[in-house]
C-alpha cells in the first residue's frame, strides 16, 4: 500500500466559504465546479463517468473507499472527476474481490482529494447557494493565493467539454455477427451503455464527438445513439447538426443525458444551466406513456427548458421528474427518435429503466412506432 500521511488540506468555494480537512489522494491543487452525488454505493463508477469531467465531486455517503477498487468496475479508462471531497476516507478495504485501495488508485491516476470534511454542512450550503466553482489544495495554505487561482477557473456554463473526453479514433464493440448495428456518437459514453447494447445482440461502432453524419452512415447502422457527456449542450453545434441530419433521414435514434439535451436543441428547444442539477441513484421519474414510475440514476447539471418543450409542436413529453417536474424524456413526432435525461444503463443505480434499450431495439426492428 502506498504511504499516506494526513496532511492539512483546504477546500475553498467561489463564494468565499472555506472548509479545512485532510489531504487524500495526490498532494496538489485542483479546481472545478463543485457538485454532490447522493448515491450510497458505486463510487468507482462515479469517479470514472466522463459526464463528471471538470467537476469536484462531494460524496454524501459517510464512508468512501471501504470496499476498495475493482478493475472492471469502471465507466471509462481513467478517473474523470477533477477532485473528491468526502467525510471518512477509508484506505483499508474489506472486499476480497478488490485489487487496490482508493489511495493507491488516486495516486496512480493523480487525483487530488480532501477528507474529514463535514459533508452534510457542505452539501446543505451548495444546495442553498447553487453550483459554483471550487478549489482543493494540500500544498497551498495561503487563502489569497487560492482565491486568485480560483478566480481564473471558467464557469461550466458555455464550456464545450465532450470533445476532450471523446475517443480520438472510431472503434467497435460487441459481436460483428450481431443481428443489429448501432452507430454511437461518443460525447463521453459510459462503458455500461456499450455493455447494454452488446447484451441485446447489437454491434456498435463508436465515433469521435465531431464525426459527421456521412462518416457514421458508412457503417450502415440500423440505428444511431447519442451519448451522455460533460459540458454545456448549447455550445455544441457540431453535434446538433449531426442529429438534424439523422432526423432528416428518418433513422432510429436514441439519446441519453447530454444526448437528450442535444435532441431537444436539434428541435429548436433550448437548454439551461440548472441551479444544482440531479446527481444520485434514487430520482423518481414517471413514464407518462406507459403510466408507471421508475427509480432512476441521474447525473446532469444542464436540462431542457420545460416551457419550450411543452409548447413545441415537434416533440412530445414521455417522462417527467416527480420531484421538480423537469422534463426527463421526449420523442420526436413523426420520427423514430427518442431520448431520456437520466441513465437507464445505471451503473451505479437501479435497473428500472433498462427497458429503454429494449424499446430502441423494437424501434430499429420496426416493432415500435408512434
């Protein structure tokens, strides 16, 4: 196990609020937009979710690291969060299947973190004040210097980040002899989405974020998928244009999270930065088409503008959030395109929404129309 000394560390928020704790992970300094996830498990999947790129994650569960790190419980090839804030940082782990401690994992991937923080007080503060930038440091103790560094960090609003986490080259996933083929636009795709396709006998070609529709079409897919990812959807005209071309060809299309927001943008519906966003494993959503409710896994700081969805003559609402009535799902009238704001592949989270992948299969087979 890597040597670990609990050096002093500081968390400074953009509104001037300061928390003092102990260093965890790599000794250093990191910045990003601070947010919190209310999930009680699945921390490794959260750390590696590309949608969290550029964000400092606050975990509300008291113990982080207690079940260690398992090599195959990842959603991308590296840690994507900008930093971690937690209460109890457990280096000693209890799970036999784990291969290393969280401290080894963080040090090997150069992640700066802070522990021994009153996360309940921190989350209440963020909940009331909204999302904001923050800085963690275990090497700088001068608050004025930290404030200067934090002032240089750009707002998440207006940032295009998907191209920074997307694959640089196309690649294939699954069985080449599968019954269906899907072309996936990688804006920060999670591995469990690809596993979910493979489990349904789908062969996937994954394309870089800025790939043109004509290039994706060469794969001759049965359907198109627009993935989750980080950043502001309103500054991604390249992806919106690709979606518009898919719709113009009347091809089956399925979008998740950022893909949902971009499908809305492609239908002249605006998106917005949310006060805090939704991040957790227990968000209640109602499917108003099937008249049932599901518990969902969510991770997003942007959303579609509800009033613009309701007034649109191009789409219809399929899912709504039962907490704040935000729009969780849409489908395009007269087209084979639909999307959801949440994560049906979960990982972590409940499996209530896995049926959406089956719906996509049925759309591609022509067995589901609206």
